[in-house]
């Protein structure tokens, strides 16, 4: 790419245009887009209609700013904030890592990560997050409280302001993701269609992977409309190469009844599968076995005779009672992973009232929901982040699955709820134990509660004692 040389005056005009969200002055076009202007000067045809056809649809609304302005603001206007450790629990890992609960504006934290200068996170977070899960406010125009009446958060930002606030955060999250990272955005039906278009614009429509429908309840009564019983989760990746671990659900009972119709003497349930395939072979797989000549039926064995003998000794061959019947392979139900997970999730219930993991935080999501997402899009040791921490479900699940994690929230109720939940994680329910009360039983990993942009006033005022730390 050729170097573009601009004078100080031209740079000033360009910066003013970027700040105003306007087109650069026409006299700069030749320097900024030399190949394009050369085409026009030589009379070459530029296909504007083709260019418009390949553009991704975008949302236009009052207050929308260009990406360049948003990203440049963090670096040039000092919009980030330093991190201050408030409390620590446990000794850090060998590399100095502690999982983090961040108290303060999540946008400020994302900007601090983007700048990658703060010693607490330098070279540890930016470009290394494998999974973002986001459950932002849904623009409900309501305040949310715990059952004791403590204010958890206010959700009164709506329309263009809601969209731009979330868009700015999503842009910084994209910059924070690893190249093979994934992002999930959890929404209801009010704004999901707007955010789908916005996510296409930010991450590229080719990086859209799924719209997941989570059925959160079986029935309710909505006046004069179809009952709303689901949430929407949009799944995007940063690139066309992403972390993925296939997930499964339990088989439908009807499927088991129809296919797993056989039992061994010890009670193990199995279905039968073909040991043969069409076509004649001349090698071992085409030879007679136990008096059965596959060539006469125009078929061959799927395995060599030696392998068939081994399977038979292991009890993996089903011999039909009918004389002359072809033996089959036993596939045991307890060895099968289940049905490959689809995009409609009907098997995860909301947090039970008496659950061991119930925190009484409003809008708390079930651990089974996050377990599925974290398992699918990350591996042990990977970094998972949730900037709308709430009750701390993402952090708790990431902890139990041996992932590193960072979670953020502005409200004190959320911070104390998350801290208590993580410190008492040993007494919480183990994952995958919906029908039992088995506990996790492991102590919490090293943890720090960190402040960003909301500091201890008494320490700020005592600058003689804390001067170096605050500088």
C-alpha cells in the first residue's frame, strides 16, 4: 500500500471531517484514494451499482458515529481509565493471572483493554478473549430490584441511544476478541432485529453463525397477541476460523423407543447397525464368515474378517434368530453422545426457585444455558468475558469449566452478588446436575475485585501516601 503524505493543514481538515462524521474535503480525494481518482481521470468506468449491491445493510439513526471516531477517541481523547485493585482473594497463578470482577462502566474498561497499557492487563486481554457472552438490558424502560428491594440496575435507555451505546461497546469487543473468538448477544424480541443488522455491520454478515431461540417458559398469558415464551441469542465470530466444540442433547424418548429396542442380559440397551455395505470385494472383507458368503448377496463386510472375529469376542455382534439372517453391529445407548444440538433450545428451564445457584438477582440466567455456550465456544484455560455481569452466571460457569474469566458491572448490588457467589462456589451445584444436588466442592481460583473509573475517595484525597499508585 503506497504511503499517503498529507500536510499539517490537510491532516487538520481530515481530522475535523472525521470528528463531524462528514466526507473529507474534495481536494483530499486524490491523495486519499489515488487509484480511484486515476480511474476517473482516464475515463475508466467505475461500477457504482455493483458497489451498492454488495454493501451490507446498515442502521442509520441520530447520534451514530463512525467506527474510526469511536476507536480514535479512546487513544487520542483519554477516554479510558486506570484499574485499581480493591480486594484480592487467593494467590495469583504462576503467570500472575487472577480472574476479575470489574466495578465501573464497562465501556471505560473496554477502552482500557483496547489501549493495552494498564499493567494489570497489559498483553493479557486484548486479542486474547475467546468468548464474549453479553446479556445487556433489553430497553424495557423499567427498574430491576432484588426481592429485598435493593436496586440492581435501571433499563430506561431506549431507541437510538440504546443502539449507539451497545454498538460502541460491540466495536471495542470486536477489537478485544481473539481471531478465532466468538461473541453471543442475548436479547428479547424488542430489539433483536435491529441488533442483527448492527452485528452484520460490525462483524460482517459472513461471520453470522446462528440465531438461537431459547424457550424460557412453556406458557404464559399475553393480552391480544401470541404469547412471548422465548429469547433470542445472536452468535457471531470474528473471522471464518473459530473455536467450536460440537454439543449434544439427550435423545427424544420416542426415538429411543423406536430404535433402541434390544437388551443384553446385563440390561444394556442397544440398537443394531449394518455390518455390510453394497458391492463385491475380493479381499478379506469379501470372504465368507460364519457360513455367510456376502458375495452371493452382492454385498461385502465393512470390516476385515480379523476385525469381525474381535468384535464377536467382545460381544459387539448381534446374531439374528432367523436362520440365514445377516449379523449386525451393536450400538449401545450409553456410549452415544445424543442428538447434535440444533438452534432451537427447549430443554433448559429458567433458574428454579429453590436452586442451589439461585441468587435472587433479577434476570438471572440458568447455569445450564451458559454451560452450553462456554463448552461450545472455548476450551479449558481460555479467557471468557461478560461485560454485563449481573448475578455472575457466566463467571461461575467459566470457573467450573476451568476457563479464565473477567466480568463487569456498574451496580454495587451486582458486584457484591458476584463476589459472594464466587467465594461460595464450592457449595454451589455441580454442572450437568439438574436432577440432583451434587455440589461443585472446589474452592474459588485466585480472584481480584477491580475498580475502573470509580475510586475510593479517601485514598484519592490522601495523595501523599498514594501518589505513586495514582500516577
